[in-house]
C-alpha cells in the first residue's frame, strides 16, 4: 500500500506527540545534596564534654570538703570566655532548681575567676551538693544550651559547742578531718591492665578507703554496668599520691573493644577519718602507647 504525502505527515506528527506525552509522564529526577540538620548535632550533645573541658575549672571547695556549720563558703570556678552561675542544693535532683542557694558568680578583676559566697549553704549540718554552669548557643544550633559541671559535695559538720562542762582550749583535741579529691579525669592504662589514679587528701588526718571503677557494656538486653576494677588507698594528710588499680578481664575487654579509650565511672569511698563519704567521678581510660610505636 502506498502512502501519500498527507498520510506520511500525519504519522510523523502522531509519533512526535506520543513521544512528548511519554516524556512528560515520567517523574522528574531531583538531585539534592543532603545536609545534616543542626538539631541532629545539638540533640546528640556532642559538644558538652568538650566545652566543659575547655572552659571550666573548679578550684574550690574541693570535692568532699568538710566545713563547720554557720561559716560562709566561697564557691569558685575559672572560665575564660563565659560567665558562670552557681547552684547549691540538698540533693542532686534539686540542683536544677536549687533549694539552698544560687546566683551568678562575680568576676575577679584581671582574672577569669568567678566566685559566689554563700552563708545559707552551711546553715544546717548535712551533705550539700553544688555545680557551676554556663549558657551559650553552640555553632549551628537553633537555641541556647546550658552546660553544667559534674556535681561536688560538701559535708557541713555541727559547730563545736562551749560551756562549763567543756575543757579549756589548751586541753581540747582538734577534730581530725580529711577529704579525698581526684586529680585529673584521664587514667592511663599500661599494657598489663594497671591504671594510675592520682588522689589528694585534704585535712588533718590520713585518708583511707576504697576505689571502684565501673563501665557500661552492651548486651542483648541493653546496657549493663560492670565493675572493671577495685583498689584500696591510704594517703597522708595534705598529700597527693598515685594509686594503682588493675583492670579485670571485663575491663580489659571493654578497653580493647573501644580501641584503647573507654569512658567509665570512678566511685571514691573514704572510710577514714569519719564521717565516711562517697562520691563519683566521670573518668576516661586511655591505653598507654607502646615505646616501639611512640618512636615511629
């Protein structure tokens, strides 16, 4: 069958129309680069520990310090770039809404030291808790965040009483005091599994007690806290000593699984001098590099 020019033109037109309809029916391809949303970074609190380590140091009072009731106490913190606020409470749960005292620190002239003096803190014999905090808006975050230091404790002791039945001052024996604080949050672990812990005893008596190191491990049932090492300590008054704590098999396995770096919790139990005190510190275990690798 022979087609005329009109028929050929009609077929070409219909073919072009069909192609155009097929192309328009295909979904448009969109190529967009995916970006990590700021909320993802801020929600993960990646910057929290870094900011605290870079900006805040707490000179005093020392963690676990003892003070007589009725005296004023000055809380201090060093921060090179951000103003500090101090909170004092009767329990850790109340630090976010302190029931004893709180307020902004006063910047000492020519320094980066902020201080906050309180008479309410020692009004009643008991154990009190305190923290320092600062607020800022991290880069790429939509709103401000508040970063808070690990809590510290102070034991407020009853004031000494005087009366006819008491002895003369020359005959009175001074009360023996002592508190233990951790110097540095990084614990170096040798190849043998032995970790070094530096402690300071503040007071008039020898500080003795027990160290317990724990870490979290992942199991089929979720996170589980394991004891990975224990040690005892005895430190002379107003001295700093380096104690040895050997990791058990679980501790060495967790350290290896985390490629030589492990976050853990150190519980310090001071049993002497009385009263006994217990506090915890967040620490980082770091495996010591071998000498052969260090020379390369």
